[in-house]
C-alpha cells in the first residue's frame, strides 16, 4: 500500500515538473516532448543495465547507505540530525562519512 502511494506521489511530482518545464520553453522549434521521451527512455535503460548486468555500483550503494541513514532517523532523531549537520553520529558506522559524496547520500536520506 505504501509503495503505491509513493509511486503516485512520484508520478505527480514528475508531471508537475514536466508542466513547469514545458511552460518555460519558448522556442519556435519545439523538441521538448521528443527530448523528454529520449531522456526518460535512456534513464530507464540505464537503470535496467545496472539492475541486470552489474552487481553493484554507486547508484545502489548510495541508495542503500541513504536508507541506513533514514533508519537512523526513525530510531534516533537526535543522532540523525547530528549526522546531517555535523557528520557526527557516535556509534553509527557510515561508509561515506567524510567523503565529498556524503552530501548526496544525506539528501537522499531525507527523501527516504
């Protein structure tokens, strides 16, 4: 049930972004729909390649790490905010705690 709600919310967000971007485009020769179709198709194809042919990768490891951080938020909100703001969560082992890509993982954890 929860996953269906997330799918609907994601589709509504995507539709709102497409509408906003479409209204922003003012060119006389409009390739918006073709470019959107190609971009979405390429994204889906890349996701399928990663899922079917690679055992791991940055995309999946960041997502798993973000879910671990989100689990920390569910169990100890104070430690979660300490980690988000200061990258300090005593007793919480995070794989990317001081690397530059930790910001991306933190943002994904908030969304998770």
